[in-house]
C-alpha cells in the first residue's frame, strides 16, 4: 500500500484521489498494450490442446499464467497488503519475506470481487478493446491480460478505502442506513454524481490521448483554401493551419495533430471532390460535423459607413456573402481511431458506396435503387446522397457519398449494410457520430467549454 502524500492521513479523500488517478493511468496503459493483439480466444478456453504442456486439463492459458504470476508475487508478500487481492487466494504459498505490520485502516473483511472482475473482463472488456481473430501472439496477449486484471482488481478494491473514508465523514448517517438495511440509501450517500462524471471525462480524455505526441495532443487543424476557412477550438487548444485538406490528413496521420478539420461542403456545390478522395484513400475516421455560421468575416459592419452609394454597397455585400440558408459550409472532424465510438441514440453515419452491376456494367440501371431499397426495408433514413467517380482500383465505375440517420452498430443500419454487400464493389463506413456540432468535451473527453467556429 503506497504511503499517503504530503503527510496526509491515508484515508483522506485527497490521498485516496491521488492514488486512484495513478491507478487510472496504469489501467489505460495496460488496456492499450492488450489492444495491440487480436482476441486470441484460444487463450481463454479451459483445457485447450495448444497449451497442454503449460496449463492443466481444466484451466485456461490465462488462468495458468495468472496463477503462476500470483504465486511468485505471493512470495514477496504482495497479497499481505490491504489494497491487494489475489484471484487464487487459496492456491498461494506463504511469503518468503518478513511480514509487515500495516495500520488497521479497515475492519477485517473477506470481500474479494475478482471472480466478477474476471468474468466481466473476458466477456465485455476483451471484445470491446480487441479485434476478432487469432494472430498467434498468445504469450504476449496473456501477459498483457495479467497486467490489466491486476490493475483493475486493485482499482476496484480500493473502493473499500473510499467507502471507509466517507463513512468516517458521516458516521451517524451511514450507521442509521446500515441498521435499516437500506442498500439504496447507502449507495445514494456514497455516490457523488458530479465527481463520477468528472472521472469519466478525465479517463475518456486519457484514453484518447495516451501514446500521442505530447506536443500535438490537443491540436486541431484549420483548413485554408480558396476562400479561406479557419476553425478555432476554444479552451487554449493549439491551432495548426494547413493550406490543403491533404495537409490536414498528413498532420493527423503523422501524429503532429490529434484532430483535423477538413472542409466537406461549401455553398451549393455538394461534398467537395478532395474530401471524398481523401476519405476513400486514407483510414481516418469522421468524428463529427461543424457548420460554419459566418463565411465572410472580411466584411466588417463598419463598411456600411463607407461614403460609396448605398446600392453599390449592397451589391458588394451580396457578391461577397454566403451566409444564407442555401449556402451552408460544413466541415468534418477527422481522427485516428481503430473502432467506432459507441452509439448515443441520436447518431449520423457517413459512408462511401461503390456498386457492382450486372453483366459487367458496374453502373447498370437499377443498381442504386436496389441499394436504397436495403435502407428502406430496414427503416433507415438516407438524408444525403451524391455520386462521383469511384476510386481507382476499387472495382466500381461510380461511387456514392451517403449520409444516413443512425449508427453503424444499430441493428437496422447493420442489417442494411449487410444487404448492400452483394451489390457493392465496396462499402466503406467513414464514421458514426452523435448529431449536432461536436465540442472538445465530446471529441477529447475533456471538461472544457464548447468550441467556437470562425469562417
């Protein structure tokens, strides 16, 4: 158990908070290490023949490795510390080092949540952080598993210290609830919703930025083209301006920036060809859309006091302005991500579709109607569609940029996309994200104010 910081009592909330934050870092890093490898399901199958020389007939490779690791750690008295709990407490040898006399911070108890932790890890966490399949990296995968499980176990059981600290702050209230066997009341008193939300935002941001170039972890790229577009993120973010959409992609792909903002659609011209080409060619994922409200910042209100004749001023403003409803300017936020964010219930999905036709006519009549029928059948609303030349080598002669309501993981959308496969030369999901203008809170997981845009 680590000593309290700055001379504070080990059960002070400040001391506990600092310890919990360090444990967050350990868990996030361990999960990132595990995510390098495929799911490798055989590592978790009891009695798998591939590991007959290592694991027993009724245990998995993970269980064998975890048990042997705990046996070694038990010899150096790891599990005599009050903040450590073994997954196999009955199978461990006694410590080889002299015992330590730890302060009596908690009442003696036999709480051990490791069986539940292991169950959740195998059936929920692993499928969420790994790609399906087997890459034969079984040893590395299980070593990473052990690190993750030990870190999560320590963090979960540290909740005992949190509960004890809060009990000591309000002993009369907790005692009354305990005597009344009021579990819900105890949980309400224990839970601080505002603090939990801050923790979730902090962890989300750490997970987004871990492993990135620390000089670029909050960079948001602006795009400057013919008319000039500058997008600025609030909260002190570093802004890098690029001269082209390709420059934005280069900066994000090379880790000079975490997020990129690319001009997607301008005025009545539809989705720009450069944006569609980059989406088709590179693996960056769309994370959100920004609508530029002002697109003629060079026209200052003071211009109306110009001595020129009034009709001339109106004509100049009319030529320069594009701030009408029909002349919208949209930008797309792009980022490196291996997996789509979870659905929110109010999502938009963007995709590129290249159609495979009959009798070698890849743009044969009826192909688009058949594709759209897949969405209609499952009740998926297609809100935008635009055709363009298909990427070279894609096997299609025509491609369609599509925006639809819903998330790619939604049942209806997933079924519609599956039905598209026989008709398609390719289907590329560019991103699924929550509707509405994204802010730094949503994109970086940070507790910051919403970003502003400036055209």
